[in-house]
């Protein structure tokens, strides 16, 4: 089963960026951390990060053709206002799980609104980088159950 993990703006700075909120591990470290889940769960996972909305849209649009069966996505700040990403998720015939490292509901008011969550199959927020592992387990089970 092939899964695509998409990370949005500023997530390339993981580890350096507000470590009190996002932790000290880099994006590279996150990708390495996920290796064991991928092996145990027999998942083939690819990663893509961009600070550009259009690049994330292109990744969403091309995912099915490239053989991905599901997408894990942390849209970063786009979560809160990108109708384009929302429509992009709704336009593709693939399940998307939304992940946030921090608990977006426990922060500034503007972070409590996600325009992308309603078109995702679910949202995992507040468990740090472990949220990506949870999301991989969740999407695998969703795809298998759906058949
Ligand atoms: C984030 C939460 C967003 O509000 C923020 O803009 C991010 C990261 C998270 O993973 O906690 O860039 O998506």
C-alpha cells in the first residue's frame, strides 16, 4: 500500500521553528522515525514538503495516478484559510487524513478553524510527531475496511 505524506508551509523548519510547540526533531528525523511503522505495517511511504499552495495542489492532483492509495497531510497554516486546498482534497478520489503536530484547538482562536478537515476522513491533532504514525495506522485501516 502506497501512501503520500504531504507537509505544508514552514514545516521544512521543523526542529528549529518554535521548538517549544513543534519539538526538536527535524522533518528528516520525522521521515526516519516513520521507517519502522512503514516496515511493520508494510506501507510504502513517500514524502513531499512545500511552502507553496500550488505545489501542494499538484501533489494532491497527481497522487492517484502515481499509485498512492491515501494521503496524510499537514497543511500548516493553509489549514485555516485555503479554500483551494480544501477544494483540491474534495476533488480527488483518495482518502486524506489531516495531521497537526500541536493541538490547534488549544492555541490562538484562528487555529480552531480548519477548512480542510471537513473534506478529510479525519483529523489527528496535538500528539506531536507521533500523530503521523497514528495517521498511517488510521489510513491503512480505513483503506482496508473500505476494501
Ligand atoms: C500546524 C498548526 C498550524 O496552525 C500552523 O500554522 C502550522 C503547523 C501543526 O502541525 O501543529 O504551521 O499545522
